[in-house]
C-alpha cells in the first residue's frame, strides 16, 4: 500500500483540526487551520453536515492520519483491541499510543510522528539495548528507549529535544534527557491520551 505523499496541511484542513503533522509549524500562525479552517477543494466552504456514517469515517481518518497508519493496519489494531478485556475504543487508542514512532515523538526526540518514523527507520533508536527500526513496534510496560550512541550528536534530535520542553512528556513515560533515553512507566489509559478523537465512532464504524 502506498503512503500519502501530498501536502500535510491539506489533511488537517480536511479533518478541520490540527493533526500536528508538521511539528513546530503547527504551533505558529502559519498553521493552515489558523489561516483556512475549512476543507480543501472548490466546494470546501460549502460542504454540508456529515451523516452518521460520514462522522464515523472522519474519526477513523483523523486517527489514521494522526498516527500515520494505513487502513489495513488500522483494522488489525481494531481486531487486537476487540480481543482484549476492557473497552475496545480505549484499547485501540492505547495500542496506537504505544507504537514505537509515537513513543519517540512523545519523549521529544522528534518534532512530529512523521519525523519520528523516519528516524526509527534510519536505526537511531534502541529498545532495551536492542536496535529496533520498525515504527509499528508495540512498546511494553517497563521498556527502555534510548538514542543510539553514535546518533546522539545528530542536530535534528538535539533541536527536537529543545523544542519539546514546552510540549512536555506524558505521565506514563519517563524521560532522562541527560542520557537521551526514556522508559515506559505504565501503559497509557484513556485519560492520558489527549488527541481529539472520538474512539466510540471508530468502533461503531468497524462494528457495522
């Protein structure tokens, strides 16, 4: 399956919310949502209200685009979430949050999930001392994430860490900035996940 390579800001405009796909730019007045908060296209400003199925579809697309996963991946995550005890929607978001690329972003080693995915693929990080270059790798409780020794001088990681001081680190993660590493203190629950997604609509869509 091909990955979307078009303008990232169009995705935010289509979902009418910030998906934080371009890092620090999303926090400035240059953000597309700040300038044109309506869907792209000729009829963007004249679109009517979405029907129930349309709302469900938009929530799924929002989550997919925010975490950078494909439709097949999303369905697999849903099946895994559905087979686990607890609320399916909460389990789904927890799995997405525990993706390796998202952990790298949350710890502040990258300015966006897209950049984190690229850094992971380029073998700049380890999990429990072992090299992991799979962005979709699911990190578990107690796992240690570190920047590789030879990658600690990279300016892109250093500048990302400086910019991340204002964003902060979630309570379920622990950052050791001096050693350029972090640890998963506990698994994230729904209260820890602040992304603007109504997971119950995604569950309703896949349960049709």
